[in-house]
C-alpha cells in the first residue's frame, strides 16, 4: 500500500515535468488561455471571495454549530414527508442570490447536519438556479417566455433531481436514517427565534452585499442597488447586537470592533470593500479570542474554507484556461466555436449548450448578459434555456469541490442528471417557441 502511494506521487511529478517540458508557450492561443485563466482568477478573487464566499463560509459555520441537527433532520431529513422536505429545500435556496460556488459551503453545512441527500441536492441546485432576482432579470432582459420557462424548469429540476438522487442512493440514505434515529435530543442553548435571527442577519448581509446592478437606473431594484451598502450597514448593526446579546460575546470587544468598522466606513466610504474586510478580520479575531460555541463557530468555518478553497481555486483557473475569462477573453476553446455550435434548436446544439453551461463558471446574474450576447449572435432558444438551467447551478470549480463532499460517483450522477434534464427542457422549449 505504501509503494502504491509513492507511485502516485511519482506519476504526479512525471506528469508535471512532461507538462512543463512540452508546454507550448510560444503558441499564441495557449499563452492567451494562460492569461485568461489568471484574469478569471483575479476577477474572482476581487469580486467574489470577500463579499460572497467568506459570508457563505460563516453562514455554513453557523449551520454546523447553532442549527440543531435534529431540526435539520426534522425538515430536510430522509424520513421527512417529501413535500415538506423538498418545499423547504427549494424555498431556502431560492432566497439566496448566490453562485454555484457560494452555495457549496451552505450545502456542506446542511448535509453535514443530517439533511437527506435528495433535499440537500434540491437545495444545492435551487440556490444558484432559482433565486428571485435572476428570474426577474431574465424575464425583463431576455424576454417573459424565457423567464417563465426558466423558473418552471428550475423548480421541477430541483425536485426531480433530488428525488432521483435519493432513489439511486436509497440504501445509503437508509443507513443514515437509522443512524439518525439514535440521536439524543440536544440541549437547547437558546430559543430558536434567536438562532433564526442571527442566521437571517448573516443571510441578509450576504444578499445585499452582492446585489447586482440592474439594467435600468429607475425602479425598485435599482433603488435597492443604489442603497445596498446602507442596508448592509444596517444589518451589520443588528449583527453586532446579535453577537453581544445572543451569542453573548465580550461586549467590550464587540463595541470596539463596531466602532472600528464604523470609522473605516467613514474614511473609505467610496470603497465599501475595505470596511467590509475590516469587519471580517475583527469578527475573526473576536471569535478566536472567545471560548465555547463562538470559537467552535470559527473552527467549523475554517474547516469549510480548508476543504473548499483549494479545489475552488484550481477549478477557476482550469475554467478560465478552457473557456476564457469574465471579460470574454478566449480560453483554449475559442468562443466563436461555441457560438457556432449552439445556433440551432437541434439535439446536438442543445446538448452541447448543456455541457458548456455545466463546465462554465457564471457569477451571480452574469449568465444573463453573457446569454444576451450569445442570443444576439444567433443562439437558438432551446440552447439558451439549456444553458440557463445547467450553467448557474454547475461549474467546473463546483464539481471539484462537490466531489470532496459527497464523493466522485454521486457528483458524476448529479452532473449527468442536470445535463440530461437541461437538454430535455431545451428540446421542449425549442420545439414550442
């Protein structure tokens, strides 16, 4: 067994050596793909790590520590009535304006706490695919037909894929259910409403901090965007109160930390990312200096970061190398090839759009302008819907991380189900419209 592990290391070393030795850096397409990969990684780090992923990791930590395992099992467990479990999973995902990567720590959290595989998968899909803002913007920018088709397809997807995954792995789920029967009732540390309030404030900060700019400068959605940092600051005050009076952290630490964040917000009012970062650093320091549940919260958050971030970084680099950066720079696969292959409502075009969508990375709401450009370049309606249904919910980084959470076999089955259902939906939509 030892020698087998040594052979693996040797093969990795040989593989890297051969790649470096024959790397065609003189080839313009290859060099451009490398730059696109680094550009996508830089863009992802600047736009999504601090505002999206870090709050999501802290929310996952809250789920792991403060949300009773029995509560998760009660509403999302394998023995919960299916209509209740899948309704809760879909609604929970729909309120989060998150991408296919940001949903991962949240999925890991509820799965770790005992949620059934089916409802957990429904939550995993619904988070990026069904969030309310993306549906509204799809209808406004890409047309009412596509908006309605997207929400119907996504809701059906989340339930059907969850049910199929649960059926395929019903034996594994039965073993998990039997283990859950023996769980003792946990000691209730505080009323459920207090935990719910703390969780709600964190989710609100995540949602408003990542509120995207709409295509118009008028109306309700732009009003929220224009004042989103006011909303974030207001919920930040509630979060400080929650830390002091619900989690019962040292009030002096919380007070000093809140003042420092407030001062940084005044100094760098035009750069809200700075006070947001200051708040994250101060929260981390306070939790590290605390004992009991707060320290455990930080520990679980760090565990999710260690598990997910390395694979996520590798996935973003690979996606950028293959398919290009966020600025539409070509990867090793030219964008023109993709556009030419999805121009008809044929089975091949729709299936190809599903595959490309599954591997591409879409940040929250970015699928809409990307698809708008592809449609204007001649993309068919069937491939467009297939890309909308497969793209936001999946990505190469998402798959790499998911493999570490539920295993490679379940990840492959999940990806295949998403691609198949996206293809079927695209065919039906293309035939009618």
